[in-house]
C-alpha cells in the first residue's frame, strides 16, 4: 500500500496547484497489490464563492469494468489551507454522510467492517493536505454497486495576488481515468461585498464549454460543461477588485442567530474572518526600502543539480534588488561563508561582486542552522526598512549534534529583537517542514515548500517579486468592544504590495466594532479604521468556524512538532477535529451503512469507566443495549446473548472500537431470525479482561 500511495502522490502533486478531481485506484480488498485506475464516469461540481471564501461540492461516479470485487483507494490533494467539510457515500440508493472519529479507531472499524463485507468508506489525512479515501466494495461489472458514487465538500480561502482572486478546479483527468469522462459539469456563483471590475478564465478563454454571466457588479456566475472527453486543462476563474486604498472586509458566524450547525453549543461565542487588502498598484504607493539577508544551505546534500539551481536562483534574486535596498549573502554548511561582514548597498559594483561570490559556491559539510541564524541576525538592520531573512535549506539541522527544534526556536526568540521577518524555503522531502513553519509563524514570515527536484529559481524569483514592494511592517489589529480571542496568525506578518492579510478569530460580544489597523512605513504610522458589524444583522457564514478551527489545529500541530506528542496538545487536536468534523493526523472520517449494529453516541460525556445497561423499547419489540468504553486506544468488543440455560442464542457485536459511548439493538431473535419465546435471557459484554452481564426479561 505504501508504494501505491507514494506513486499516486507523485503523480497528482506533479500537477498545477488547483485541485478537486482525483483518481480512484482499485485492488482486491485488504491486499498490498498495486491498484489500477477505474473509470471516472462523471462528475458534477457546485461552487459557492462569498467574497474570497469558496465552498466546493464534487459528486463523482466511478465505474468498475472488471470482473472482480474491488476495494477503491481514492487519492486527492486539496489547496493549502482547504478543509474537507463532508464526505458522503451512496449505499444502495441512500446517501450516507461520514462521521469524524479518532484515526486509529476509524481505521480499525473500517478494516473490521470490510471483513464482514458491509459498505464502509474511510477518509484519512496523508500530509501536505493530501487525502486518501478507501471505499469498499466496488462490485464487478454488470452487478448493482459496480458504480460507486462519492461526494466530497471542501472549503477554502481563495488566494489574492496583485488585485486578483483565483478559484481553481483540478479536472485534468488525462492518464488518471481509464476512459474519457462521460459527463463533466461545474457551476458556480460569486457574491462579493466590493464591486468586481473584471471576471475571466485564464484557462478557457475561447470555446463554448465555459459561460460567464453577470447579474450586477457584485454577483456573477459561471457554468462549465463537457462530455465524452479527457480534460486536458484545469479550470481557473479569476476576478479583480478595484482597490485604490486600503480595504477591510469581514465575514462572521454567530451561533444561535440562524439555522444551527452541528458544532454549535449553547452559549458559544462568535467567529470572524477579516482580511486587509492594500492598493494593488505599487506605483501609487510609497514603498519601503528593504534589508535582505539571503541564507543558503550548501551542505553535502545540495550536490548535483540542486547546487546548480541554487546558484542560478541566488543570482536572479540579487538582480531583483533596487538601488535603495541593502543585502547580504550567507552560505552555510558546517560553518558559514559570508559575502561581506555586514549588509551592503545594492549598487552595480556590489551586485557584480555578489555574482562572483555565488558562482564560486560549492557543496560540502553538515547543516548548521544555528551558525547561519547567528550570523544573519548579527547583520545591521534598520527601523526605516523592511527587514527580511530568506532561509533556504534542503535538510534538517545536523550540526552541532545537540541541536533540537526547541533550541532553534529559542535561539530565534533570543536573536530577533528587531522584528525581522523570516521566510524559510524547504526543498525536497528531507527538510523538517514543521520547524520551518514555526520559524516563519513566530517571526512574521511565511513558509514555502519546493517539492522534489522542482526548479528552485522560479520559486525564489517569484518570492523576490512578492517582497519587492514592502508597504508596512510591525502591523497590529485592534477591535473595539467585541473582546476577541484565539486569533490566528498569532504574529501578524509585514504587508507587501499585491498581497493580503487574513485573520481568523473568536469574539465574545456581538456588536458593531471599530476595527483599527496600524502599520509602520518609514517614519510614519499608517492607520485604517472601519466600522464592522459582528452582530446578528450580519449574514451567518457557516464555514468560517471550520476555517478558524483549521487554523487553530495547524497551530497546535506546529506545537506538537516541536514539543512532541504531549497528551494535552494531541487531545486538543482530536477535540477540535471531532467537534468541527475536520480530518487531521489524529482524526479520520468514516462512513458506514445506517444499519450497521455498532453506533457511537457522541452527545454523551466521554466515559471514564466501563458500563453496560439495557432498556426495553416502549413497544417491547426490542431492547437497547448501551455500553461505555473508557480510554482512546482501539479495543475489541463482543456482546453475546444467552438463554437461561447458558446456550448462545445471538452474537450482537464483534467489533474494534475506541473509547466512547455506544449502543446496539436486539430484537429478541436468533441468528437465523427465529423469534424467541418469553423468558429470561442474559447479554454479556466482553473486552479484554472486563466482563459484565445484564439480565433481560422477554414477556410476550
């Protein structure tokens, strides 16, 4: 299975970063054989975009055209930050929605159900926002259930760059589906608070497959359709706002003021998503000078094409500096090699010298994060400029030998007294993404991943274009009267022309608030204020809470990566995942048939001890057996019924479950369906060394 998953990840992640349609590979159930792709017969997608919040629902139908009963493995990537909000599997004409539970429990229950040939589906997190859906069974061609219908819904905050917002839908099915797609359709609506000045597709500029419609300057729609064809091109819809000044926009969700959602609890506080957009034409804005320290890993692992690519990328980066910028270059392995003792101006002469320094770089030695960071922060920084460290590496720290993630973060906290933004880049599979993400999050930066042997130069050049026009640093947000808390990101990054600041948080008081945004530009302070409503007069946006929960989960996973799997942190991730129905490294989504005997009662309080009770249904037709299992580890549970003589009359439960509250129903029939006579019966719960009997009386 590991080889299959890795192969599929390589296949899918090599594509452009817009996603939705994945590939269903099938194999014989519970084997490790490499699967073959099934036919994606059709898919229909519905997209709802509110400002920059997009919710996509995709309804796929796959067809098994083989003569074998198969288990399907559906691999699909989602955009960074996207959250899977629902998984539904159609079983015998019934749409069954998945339930999020702890990862190990979900996997154990799925495998136990597969052995019984009941219909389950399991959605698991594979890392890097890639998901794996296991579906069983997919019946042979010609039989009912040879077609399997899978629905997936996900939400995302759409990226903004240079005044444009892009929505992407991955539909490049060539070489992924066994045959051309019989029918493909996508329909969407776009509703915004600010006027849209243009709407277009950067991928489907001509032809009749895509239609764009305008109702007014704040409401648009689009429809795509195709049949009996492979989709060779992904769909990208782009819309632009008119941003001549700084703009503050927001979306809110207030529990109890509209239709309740499953995650609402009595007395819950509100949620908000706020974003700040600067003018997207840098020519109209005075930009800051910047001080840039380029810190590049030249350890032994950079040999071959990587060191060649790195030299090319560094050369392109220094060529993009302006005359009022200052820069330094530090190449590190076991030690640190510096271009100059300190920052130098980006003069023509210094740029020529920099190219000579870069061209002479070669790879050797270990990976010394500490030495590189000490030297970078030792440069002379200035208050009237945007201060940036670009940290490039393809490996984990290996020198000095006592280096740890905790030590690296503590060192950064000690060194960064000048509010310097740190932008780490990790290339390939070796870097520790968790520590690099924390380095960025705690130092007003962002993390960028360069997969495999992808070209380094375009990524770093794109980044340099992004930071070429720094507008504001030392940014703060203040909210009057709403009592905000649990706000992410914890540290607000500097703001550059053509980019955007997004903030997610909770608030206690439902009222109108004056939101104050401040940032520093050279010797002046820029302020933007806006009266924003956080009360019931605002339309509820039900996906805002789950985007907030996803941001908090990302923060907690970063804590776990550095501090280890401390129980409090892991439990917090599990609690958020289960409450908001979010798939994480510790939670998965499981779909089982409605008539499967084991059901979990998630409303009851988490049990601390075993219990087993029985309650007769009012009509006397059956008895409901409730049992509580403490702990989190999967346990095998058996419930059997015996008559008064001790003879086994029915096996009710034989499953693997995690801790929780469960129930099952007995209708006073034997295994073969024979109705039992009046009398006394005994139900026995067994798990590990625990045994408990309950007495049942049947009166007809």
